[in-house]
C-alpha cells in the first residue's frame, strides 16, 4: 500500500505515459496520434515537476525568509521541454495539414492505400 | 577572440544564420544560398581549428556564459567529439555546396529560403549535440536537429515524403522523450546534468533501480534515433522520399550523431564496467548489430529504388558502427569510430550521385542506371568508387573500418563475428556489383547496340553537384590509401572512451 | 645476403599502369594506342630483366611504398620466386600484345580501348603480386586483377558473356573476401605481421589446429589457383576473347593464384611449420584429385577452349602439388611448372584463337584436316600439347620430372602414380586433336557451326590459309620457347634452385 500510495506521482505519470504511448502507436488517425503524443510528453513533464517537489517547500523564489524551497532546476528544464513539445506539435500539425491537402484524409491506412494505388484526390483541394 | 570562443561559434554561426536566411530571402531569393554557404564554411573551418587544438593541446572546456561547470552548461571538446564534429561540419559544408542546384530541382522555389534556414538549424542541432557536455543541452539540440529534420524531409515534392516525415516525427519524438525520461531519472538520483560530473557520481549508484531504468530508457531512445535494427523502420521511407541533399546529409551525419550519443552515454556518462558487468548491454548490442549488418544488406539486395537501397544499406552500416562499440576493445572501437567518418564519406558520395542522376535524368530506379556509365562517366566513377568502398575493397576507406572491426573481434576472441562482417561485405558486393555491372555493361533501353562510339551523348550533372560528390569519392580513396591520420584520431578517441581497455 | 634498395620494381608495375592511362586517352588513334601497349610491354620486360642478375647472385630487392595503416603497408620485395613469375608474364605480354592487336582487328571487335586498358592494368597487377613483399600488398593486387579482368571476360557484353563474367567475379571475389581475407586477418592476429619471410611468420606458440584452419582458409580463398572445388570460374571465363584466355587465364590470373599459394606455403607458413602441422600432404592429395578429375572432364569437352580450360585446371594443380609436397625437388618442379606451363598453354590458346580467326571454328569435332590448312599453327599446337603431356624434348618434361622426384623425396608414392596416370590422360585428350588436324580429311565446308554475324571465307579447303602473321609468329615463338627450355634448362632451374634453397634454407643451415 505504501508502495502505491507513497509514490502516487509516479503511478500517475506512468499511467498517463502509457495512455499517450498507446495512442501514438495504435491509433490510425494522425490527429489522435498527436493528441497521444501530447499526453505522452505532458506525463513526462509531470514526472519532472513532481521530482522537484521538496516536502514543505515553497515556490523557489529568492526571498529572505524562505529556507526550504522546491528544486527550481527541473522547472527550468521543463520550460524548455514544453517549448520543444509545442514546436513538435506545430511541426506535426503543419505536416497533417499538408497531408490532408494532398490526400484528403487523415487516416493512415487510407493514405497508404492512396499512395499504393496512385489514385489521388485532386491536389490543393482542402475541405 | 575567435580562437577562444570557437566552441560556441561553431554552433552560433549556423544558428544565427538560420535566422538571417529568411530575412535575406525577403530581399533576394538567391542570396540565401550564399549566406548558408558562408555559415557552413565558417563552421567547418572552426571545427577544423578545434580538432587541431585538441590534437595539440588536449581537451578544451568552454563555459557557456562563464558559469562554472556542474551548474552552468559546459562545452567539452575532446578527441572523440572533435573528430565527429569535423566530419559533420565537413559533410554539411559539402552538402550546402551541392544543394544550390539540387534544391532548385527538388523543392518549390518559394520554400527555398525556409529550406536553407531549416537546413542550417539542422546542422546547428547536430553540431550542438556533439559539442555539448551537458546532458539536457544534448536533449535540446537533439530536438532542434530532429524537428528541422522532419521539416527537411517534408520539403520534398514527393507526396510520400509527408507521411514518411510524419512517421519519423512520431518515432523521433518517442525516442527523444525516452531520452528525456532517462535524463530525469539520472537527475533525480544525482542532482547533476553535467556529463563529467555524472561520470563521477554514478558509480556509487550503479545498482540503483533508478539508474538501471534510466539506462534502459537511454538505450531504447538512442537506438531508435540511430535506427539500430529492429528500430530502423522509420529510416527507409524517410531517406527514400526526402530531397537528395537531405538524404545525403541525414545518412552521412544524423545517424552518426546518434551513434556518437550512444557512445557518450555508454562510455562517458556511464563507464565501461557498468556496460559490461551491471547491465551487459554490450552483448545485446552485439546480437542486434550483427543482425542489422546481415539483414540490412539482405534487404538492400531486394530493393529496386536506388535511394531505398542505400537507406537499407545504411541500416547495415549503422550495425557496423554499433558492433565495434559492443565488442569493447580498443581495436574494434577504433574501427567503429573511423567508420563514422568513412561511412559518411561513402554514403555521402552515393546519395549525392543518386541526386545527380535524379537531377539529370529523373531516374530513381536501379534498372534505370543501365548504360549510365556513358552518359554520366564522372558521376558513375564516383559511384563505383564508393560502391567498391562499401564492399570493403582494399585501398578504400571501407576496408580500413572492416579491418579494424574484424581484428578487434579476433582480439576479443569473438571470431564468429568475422564471418558476419565478411558475409555482409559479400552481400554488399552483390548489390553494388550488380549496379556497377549494369552501369557499364548494361544497354540503355533505347540504346543502339552497334559501334564502339559512345551510344549516347555525355550529359553530366552540373559542376556544383558533381564537385562535392567527386571530392567525397576521392577522399574515400585517400583515406583508404593513407589511413594513418584518420585512424590516429579514431584511436585517440577510442582510448578516451575505453580508458585503455 | 643483404637486401638491395631499388625503385625498379615500382617502375615495372607502374609502366603498364601509366600505359593504361595513355591507352585510355588514345581512343581516337588506334595505332598510337597499340604503340603504347607494345612499348609498355617491351619496357616492362626490359626492366624486369634488369632485376634478374642481382637476384641470381642471391640478393633480394626491397622497395617500400607507403603505409596504409600501422601494420599494413604496401611494400615490394622481389625474390627469385617473384622475378620468375614477373619475367614470364611480361615476356608473354609482348607476344600477346601483337597477337591481340591482330586478333582484335581481324575480328573488328568493339570496345578495343577498354580491352587494351584493362589488359595493361591486369599486367600491372600481376607483376604487383609477383613483387609484393607482404600479404596485404598481394591481396590488393589480387583483387585489382579480379576487378579489372571482369570487363575483359565480359567483353562481348552478350548475355552469355555476362553470365560467365558474373560467375567469374562471384567465385574470385567471393572466395577472396570470405576466405582469403579471413585467413589474412587470422594470420595477422596470430603473427602480428604479414611480411613474407622465408621459414614463415608464425611463432612456435601458435597451435597446430589454428594454423591448419588458417591454411585451409588460404587454400580455399585463393580460388585463382583453381584447385577443386573452386575451379568452375575458369571454364566460365572462357567466354572471353581468346587473347584474354591465353594470357590471363593461362598465365597472369591463374598463375597469380598458384604463385600466391606458393608464397603462402613457403613464406607465410614455412616448410617447417607445415611439416609440423602436417598440412602439406592433405593438400597434395586435394591437388592430385584436381589433376585427375579435371583431366577426365577435359576428355569429355568438345569445345576446344573448354578442353584447354580444364587442362589448365589440371596443370595448375601440379604447381600446387609441387609446393604442397614440401620437398626440395618438388619445389623446383612447381616453380618450373609456373613458367613452363605458361609457355605451353599460351601456345595452345594462341592456336585456338588463330583457328577461330582463320576458320571460325570452336569445336574439336570441326577440326578435321585443319592441320593441312594451318600447318604452322597446328604444328605449334602439337608442340604445346607435347610439352603439356611432358614428353622429353619439350619443356614440360622438366617440371614433371622434378615433381616426380619430389614425390619420392616426400615418400608419397601414390602421388607418383597420379602423375603417371595424368600423363596418360593428358595424352588422351590432346593427341586426338593433333590426330584430327593432321590425319583426317577436312570436313565439307557446309558446316553450319559458324559464329553468327561473321561470314567465313568460303572455298579454302586445301590451300594453306593461316591466320594473320602477327598471330602466327607469337605462337610459333612460344612453341619454340618450350623446346629451348628443354635444351637450356638453366634458364628456369637457376632461379628454381634459389627458390628451393631459400625455402628450405632454415633446415640446411
């Protein structure tokens, strides 16, 4: 019990990560994959933030009365990682837009079929 | 000034130029290339300077912003990464030279400024991965280069490239996130992100489950990134559909950087003892890389598209690089490291030539190369040299790597790896031999069969594309005939990694 | 004696290499191109000759080139064994050059520039092997020969030629990478050097099993020696134009193979080491098997070049046998066979080519009465055949004699029987040709076996109708040479005795 409750942050992170990971691998819809990717990455951010927590610590602000504060370094790291994550999402979404314009669908299996059969939705014809 | 700040300038120059290029592009589209060319040129010269300084004075440590190492970000240039750095900067430089004509043919004109900008970002990211001594900084650079890489692949006019890029993005992100998790675990138990510092702190914690988990995430993440069999699935499509210059650069540098990261984590952050005694990762890698070597070659034989064949051959060649590291002795490690350069030279040539052929004739299939020896004699000569080198013919670079790998295997009493290497050489000889034969002895489909006069008019690729390819092909020979220099660098790096083992 | 430093070996090798460049550049001027070939051939031979006197005096000529890797260097080191091979190859190149020029022009072959270029490179590489001072150098030139003879074998560019050429390269390149390179690696691993050294390079501490494996890999890896079961590339290579078959597949390429085996046996392992691990006699039996089996196959071949090819397979194994017996006389015999078989076999191939040019006939069953039409050619053919069989007034007798004595020295009597049997078989497959040519009446000219695409000149039944003089003269000369060697055996035996003494020197001293 202690093993589960005492480290609940890890369990949450692992559960979220697996959900995201599953979506990235198993979903055929490109958007759903991206959603999974975001969940996956956010899980890792949570993990970082949770390991930065110091019991009874306050926000890491340089302030003359504070003696105990959370470790600020993971926060900083995660700020960077969030930027990375957002850029990744942006690139992925841009790709999806291009794919949709080209193939008229966001389902991976359909795209593969179109690629194989050579039949094409007229290019440059979204919506 | 330049000398002192060279470590950071190597990266800053392309990074800042990446911002500059779109601005220049607004003024004049064609000046973009000049900026990119200047940036990669400077970067290459600086990396050469760093290599020279490391060879004469030893390790260089550069403190970014003047912060002390364990806290601030440190750039460390030692025998290992100065060597890899020069390789990447050199290929990047040649690729920019090559890109000028190639890009015009393969990328829509409006996208060209963006292309050069992203290309520079990509290079800056790769150089950053190599030069940094901070493990989180490594992650950031890894993502910079990866994101730029996805965009570069998607820049192709081929619509298949989009899905290839997307799939690469998904797998690449998984890899990067795994590495991020690994970093998190290491930070959790050590409180440090500096590689040298981690090296000092970790041995006491080698049996901690957290450290083991971290290592597991690292190995899977990096293996995915460097396309080690069986995690190579993203690579063939990505290389096949990307613009030629991108395929060339990625094959020659991106996977090499992955291998470099693997070595850094395995042998610098962790120590050899850990790899051998605690996790025995080396025996796993031994099996995987042997499988990669054989299957990469077998799959390459089955291909009909030139670039896809080269991509599968890359999978096999990555196997060589990892194999050398998993044998864990200095000889094999030397082979592995020198193969980073050697393979970059060979694969760079081959992809460049594939691009030349595409540019001139639009041919992408191996069957289309029949009789090409008369139409594009110089290109095909370079292709032949690189192909022979891939097969490990003596006096080419391919032989040097294989010699060291095989000798290293023997010295480690792993004699059964020698047949693996030799059989794969044979398979490589088969798929390149087949092509070389049809280049020179095949008849082009529309060819007339009579007369000793040339059947078709000679029609070479433009000089700007031909020169980088020929230069690389010549280097395949030069460093194969007189390998002492490159092997010397690789040996010093191997000694550094393995600590005299 | 102390080694002499000299750059002449380098010149010897680079003369033909430079010539190949000049030839390639003279595509537009065939006469100039042919001049380069002949000039380079003559110059090469003169240079080789200039090396002979010091070698006969017992010197060794060293010529270090460059270092590829620490431990791997390109290095020339000329000894009696090497000079014998180089002199043979370069002398025969002169004759072959004239012959090829005439052959190629008579048949109006295509891609002649490529042909002469590759030929010159092949000769460079063959002398490179002959002069190499370590296994690495040997390996490099060995592979160069394989690669640059591929275009020669595939010369016709027909499907059949490509198939033959593919088999040729798969066998040669495949075995050399899979086995020879492996053996070289193992040898380097055990000995720490690849330099040729009389008496061998392996320290006594290396186990016999290890050495036996390395030895087997070497024998399997040097497929150019055509020891069974790695012989089938040689008949496949007969799709090449006849001058190629003549010089390369009777002299340069195959002799490179047996030469390397000689080198490996005498100067990598050393006679003593091989005696210790007992690897000589098994190899001698493998060679004996090849001698007999190839002769039997030759009997059944109707195509003249195919029969000659199997005869080559058989005769090459005499050389391997000579080395494998490890006795003084057998080494002399094996070395002599390298030279004498070259002259004999090139005569036969030249004759086959001359017959083809004059009559477009390729099968033995079509040769009835050809001797009357082509007396010089067939006369030379008969001389070559006698030499192959080993009949006394011809050179071939010498080598067989010494090898036979060698079997006695090695007390391997069964092998003596093999030699006797093989001599009978040789007679069985050569004599019918000579008989047909001279004693059967010519076939009617309605024979339909003409090579398509060429008109054979009609109505030439009884008249003398030889091939062009430039083809006939070389083959008459080589035939005469086999006779000369019999009457002046010291031409061969002086060097052979040095080879043998060097190889066994350790024991004699």
